[in-house]
């Protein structure tokens, strides 16, 4: 029987991918498994998964599809977003915010940036498949006229076609960043002064890998406690800054971190790690960063059981990579 493709319901695989899958099915039927494996790799590299159904097959996208929504492009994967990382930085900083379900929080953060930041800054808002209410608010933001020569540029919006999660959204924003420093600002944080300049200044020290307003420390990489300003083990994700070049060389983030909790620890350690035979770079929590923290709705919107479930799953990823790396802890660094 001639192999036959079953097209996925959400979208159709392009003809070249169907052709590859058909060739693979023919190779399998002829027990040419080396060729079949090579063709499977080509299909997966094109963003599709082949599911064998007897002698037939079905093609499924490995991630949500990109699509156009009127004049707006919606991306189904961070890798689909055109990267600017090979371009020269044109801003001292890029401030990155994620928009999902709480438009008032985003508006408060953006107002704080416009009112207080004096450093020349690009602002990127990743609209991660936002709610209808958030979408309406973002439409209004896009329609606002730009203010010429303003220190903080009008927000640049990039949209996803499905909810991709925290790490993927940060990867999208960082790929689009044109600032030498990327500042990820949670929308629960309200700038009450210039939060950007102190972070850019901190990262002028090559020994500093990551900086922010709030830090944590650990004695065993299993439990973490809030820490005073200074050298810390990790910077909390409420406001975390790192070099764009470091993202290019050490990223992308592990996109299995769909929920935000513990991603900040993992990324801080990735940024700091110079290898077991070299002293780690520093994470620095700044004193008196001019920002106020409000309710974190990504935390309070979930039940305690669901928060714990997703947090533990993320924490295992830290243990998998860094569980034995006591050399990364400030308590062992002699600082």
C-alpha cells in the first residue's frame, strides 16, 4: 500500500515536509532504517513530528504554528522570531516585560518607566497569547503616538500564537533586544525612580554577571533565603539584568520553565558559572533600587498545590544541572 499522510487538524504540513515523510515511510517499509532516521531528523528540523500509524503516518507540528493576524505576525516558537543578536547594540539597555492577563499591572510598570527612567532604553513587550482584556490594552498601547527624543522608546510589541511560557517569552524578547544590557522587569514591579541606570552601571564591572533589586543565598543549593544587598547566589526575577552578549553566548533559556518560579535561580547560575576550575562571576543585589513590589499575580492566581507542583518541577531542573556545584555559592567563594 502506498504510504499516505494524515494532515494535522490545526494546520497543514507544507508539501516538502510531506514529501520527506513519504520517503521516510517508504524507507521504513524497505527496512532502510538509516535513511528513515536521517529523514526523521530533517522533518524535525523543519518543525514537524512524524507519528507512525501502521504503514501510514501523521504529521504534527512540534510547536504552535506562526500565523498572521491581520497585519500582526504571531509566533509559535521563540526560534521563529527574527534575531537581532548579530546586530550592534544601539541602546544602553532593553527593558523587557511580559504581557499575559493583567493589563493594569503592565500599564503601571510602563508608566513608571516613562516617568522615571533617564537612560536611553528600548522597551519590548512580549504578548504571550494574552487575554482578550490584555489584548485590548496592548492594541491601545500600539496606537499611542511616539514621543520624539523620549529617553524610553515607545514599547515594541511581539506576539505569540499560543501561551509559550516565561522562559520562551524572555528568549523572544532577548532575541529582539538592541540594548547592551537586558533588564527583565516583572509587571508586579513599579519603578519609582530610574531603575535602569544603576543596573547598567553594575554590569559595567566584568566580574558581575547578573544584577537586580532582590537577591537570595543558599548553603546547599536546596533551600534559598532572602539576602541583603551585595553579593548573592541568585537574583530574583522581579527585576533581573544581564548582558545581551551573555544571553547570546549562554542562552537561550531552558523553555521547559513555563512557570516563572525558580527560573531566576537557574539563569543566575548559568550566567555566573565559569566552570568548576574557575571562580564564578558575581550576582549583585543593589541597595535601594527605586522600585515598589506589588501583588505578584503569577503567584496568587494559582492554588497553593498547583504553585508547589510547578515550582518543584522547575527546581528539579536546577538540581539536574547544578546540584553538586557548591563552588557557585557565596558562602564558599570567600567574598
